[in-house]
């Protein structure tokens, strides 16, 4: 990892911040990208990394991030498509803007990242690695967060496709599927664009009480260690809460039982 260049979206907070710190500790050059400017500047200064304001929902903004990273460091080796927002609500009552906001950031953010950065990674003589942040909610559907589940299932599907397509290319792919991590995810409304607001959701409020928000989270540094090791070992699945895989097992059993009946 030492001497290589990493770009982490959503790097101003939570898991992205912890990944950026872990990469700095490994001797990497790091760019963090985030839409929340003040947190971005503070985190960049604290970690001693480059901070570039980026809206991952905007293709041009992500392309500008790629261009600025190349201008600064010559290339990019590790791309962490990590920026994300939580929730979206119960499907029966979610507004179209609830869907649009969550999918714009969580799904289109990943697509924009791949579109802008894959040519750089694939052109490297010394390869590269993509880490897409999905969630346990990309492997099993939790009630109350339909748009979020949709976005994360899509990120898992994109990652599996990409891994198959890039086999032998020198660019590895991992998908990060954590359970609950102690971050600012439950205050995601803070970064919601005004034109996509849902007046019933208070920007300052913690997400509604639910099965997910009541879970006790792990520290983001633990997640960052998993990510670092998965890149080094070139492993696809990054599972930080293996105890939650029982839900995946139940889902798979129900699929096989009903599908083969
Ligand atoms: N915290 C958890 O329990 C958990 C569990 C599974 C997956 N995840 C995923 O981890 C990733 C990181 O989230 P976190 O938990 O660290 O939350 P966080 O809110 O602490 O950090 C997310 C960061 O993304 C940034 N962001 C939001 N919208 C953006 C946009 N349009 N463009 C650029 N940056 C934007 C935020 O400003 C913030 O700094 C997300 O993809 C999230 O879905 C989190």
C-alpha cells in the first residue's frame, strides 16, 4: 500500500474517515471527497490528506475529483466508493424524492465513481483496487429502509459483475457489507439537497426508531482494518459482522426451498 494513491468518497465522516486514516497509517497518499465542506476541511487537516469537495450524485463533480487526484498524484490505485446516506423510509409511504435522494447518492455515486476512475486504475502498470461500500442491507432486506436496501443490493450486484469482468486485469474488487457501525449515518438528512427534501423528515433528527437504529454498532476503525486487509489479500467479500450472515443463510434457504419445490 505504501506510496500508492487512494481516493475515499464520504471521507469526512464515519467509515470513510476511518479508511482514510488507515490508509495514511499504511503510508498511502490519500484524497478524501465529501459533500459536507466544513467536515471535509476539518478531517483533511486532521489526517493530513487532500480534501476535495465532491457531490457523488453529480457525474461532473466526480469526474472533477478524478482529474484533480491525477493532477495532484499522477494516478489513483485504490478507489473507495463509500459516500452514502441512510434510510428512505417505509416503501408504502416513501416519497419519490426519498427514493431519488438515496439512489442518487448510494447507487449513482458508485456508478459515477466507477465511470470516472476505472480507466485510471486499469491503465496502471501496478494495478489497483476498487472497494464499494454496500451493507448487510445489500444481502438481506431490512424493513423500514426500502430505498436503502434497493441501493445496496444494486451495489452488491455491480460489485459481483465488476469482479467477474476484471478478473486477471490487475484491478481487484471488494464489496464492504457492514452491519451497524457507530457513525453519523443516522443523521444523513443533514446532507440532503433542498430540492429533494421530504418535509416530514427533520434534517437534525436521528432516524426513526427501528430494528436497525436500535442495534449497537462497532467502531469504524474495525471496519477500516477489514478494508485494508481485504485490499492487501485481494478478497471480495468484506464482512465485519459475520453473526448477521444467519439472515443471509435464512434468505438463501427460503429461496432454495421455495424455488425447488
Ligand atoms: N454506519 C453504518 O451502520 C453502516 C452500515 C452499513 C453500511 N454503511 C455505509 O457506509 C458508508 C459510509 O457511511 P457512514 O456510516 O460512515 O455514515 P456518515 O454519515 O458518518 O458518513 C457518510 C459520508 O458521506 C457523505 N456524503 C453524503 N452524501 C454525499 C454526496 N452526495 N456526495 C459526497 N459525499 C456525501 C457525508 O457527508 C458523510 O461524510 C455509506 O455508504 C453507508 O451506507 C454504513
